[in-house]
C-alpha cells in the first residue's frame, strides 16, 4: 500500500515527485511513525515529554511541602512538584539537489523530445531513489535522532572506503560518512548528533527459522508490544534470505504435502505464486528489498550499533546488515520536494537551466528503539552462504557500474559522478576535437548556434 502524500498547498509538480517516490521506494511508505511533526523550514523538531517517576505513597501522607519542591511535610521525598517537562529533539538534516542545462537546439533536435521530463524522471528513478533509500536505512539502523550525515573526504583520516563518496548518492556504508553537529535555531547553539540505542542480532546459520523465535520473544518482551498489533511487525529481507527461509521450511516438512506444495510453487516476494511466504511464524510480514540498499554499520562485540565509530575506532567491526526487523511505528520518515527552479539563458545562451531541491529525513523514535533490530550474518556460514554471495555479487556490480562512464559493458542501472558527453556531442563544449567525429573527414570542427568562435 502506498502511503498518501500530504498535499496542502503543494503544486501538481511537487505532488507528482512525492507520489513517484512513494510508489517506487520500498522505504518511503514502509514506516508509519507519527510522533514527530516535521517542518521543512526548521532545523530541528522538539517533542515535549514528561518524565514520570515511580514514587507513590499512601493517601494518608499525600501532602506537598510548603515550598512545593522539598517534598511531603511527612517525608523528605520530592513529590508532586511542577511536572518535569523534557524535550526530545529531532533534526531535519538531509537536503539534496541536482541541476542540469538544456539547450534550445538540444530540445529541438534531440531524439528524446521531452528530455527535461525524461531526465528528471531518470534522476528520480536512480540517483534520488538510491540516495533516499540508502540514507534512510543507514540512518535508521544507526538510530538517528539529530545530526547531519556528511561524507568523508579523501584528505581526511580516516578517509572513505568508496572513492568520491562526497560526489555520489549515499553508499549506505557507515565507513564513508560521519555525523556532525548542525547550526542551532539560536546563536551559539549547536544541535549535537544524538542517537537512539540500536542492538542487532545474528542469524542462526544452523537453523535460520529459529531466528524468528528469538525476534518474536525479543519484541514481545518490549514494554510497548501490547500497544501494537502484530501486523505492525515486518521483516525486510533480500530474495536470497527469503529463499533460505523457504528451503528451511521445506526441510522441516519433508515428506508432507504442504512441503511438497511449497517446493513446487514457492516463489520469492513480488510473485503471485501460491507458495509465496508473505508472513512467517510470529506474524512477521516479509518485505523484499534489493541487497544494494541495506547498509553497513559499525557494531561492538554485543552487536550494539555505534553510529560515530570509524575504521580507527578500536573494538568496532563493520558489518553488513542482511535483514531488518522492525515495528512500523518505531521509525518515521519525511520527504519534501521544493518547486523546481528554472532560469532562461537570456543573453548568456539559448536554453534553460533547471535545479531541483528536496529534503528528506528519518528518525528512530527514542522510546521505541528496541523495535528496530538489524540482522547480521554469523562469522561462519553454511546455509546462509547464498545470502553472503548475493551481497558480494551486487557490491561488485555496483562498483563496476560506478567506475564506467557509459552504459556498457555493465548494465547495472547506476553511473558514477563523471559520465561521457551526450551522443551526438553537438551540445558539449568545445564542439571540436571529439572522438565522436570522423577524423577522416576534411573539417573536424562542428558548428551550431551554441558554437563559440575561436580567435
């Protein structure tokens, strides 16, 4: 089900972009937390909370002291003073944009006539979606409440593990980024990074299905579990892990008609096969996601996520998240697309410049952070080898696609920050000495209305 878009006074263009993201992103409509009231014009959102102590007494001695703070006149206990209001702070920190120029003659003669719409749509489909989903899952698994995620530079120590991380959409790898403070709403008031505590769990390689029992007990022991229906639980998995679950179920039911039916008809998420798992023991609703989008995070020996660790932090290990168990209500996301800005070239050039700004963020609700449990592979695997192989294969495809400047030979839908000029290259300065021109011809230099004469 696609979550509705808050329209208010948004233009049709803004609604279209937001709707597109909600339809194509497996993350945008997944989480249903609603405690935070986002404001795209504010750096931070403050949620009031009242700290309630456990102090309670017999009615016979329930009197407040004369100064209202010293406590009961019969006891020295503090009680019933002014209720202590605390603030939980969450910040709006992810602001992104992309821009491009379209020449009039490019618009007129290009084989793609609606190139502005096509380019915007393709950027939404790949770059924006990749940055949004990877950032949201990385920040959620790290327990993000406040702070701005910025890429590490090659000049820093330690530097990023992905070359040029500062120029590309979010890699999802915690080793490529660091959390920094944000300017506060008032002078000299920084919003320091803060995080809810997130503790992970290893999958059981011997009996993968037993992990579900451990998750069910873990979630049932949370104090807020009785307030949420079990249908609020979901398990974000890759196709490889879902196949492991299917095979485990077949093994457990060996010789039974139901196991044979699952073996014959079983299929992964997104297919309409009668054997599609859908929901597993413990009311875990399976939601499929591509391996590229699940993050890598630093954890300690107890699998507690350390959001501020780096490769130089002792006692921390960078681990791949292979699945995510969570309550929908424990995480809240927000997206806002600004109206597209555009400017005519006027006397500078014949064409139009476009810039698209957008903001999104994700927060883990502090009181519900136990309801976010990343799952990792154990140090030694056998039954789960296929899951590890899947992540390794996809990582290799991503790296190869990002390294090339065209659409071949790797067809994975991703490009690096530097790409080849458009073909034909009539709209790419300096319009001469290009590899796309036949060097066997007498005149090598091309000319059009955008051509600049050389002196």
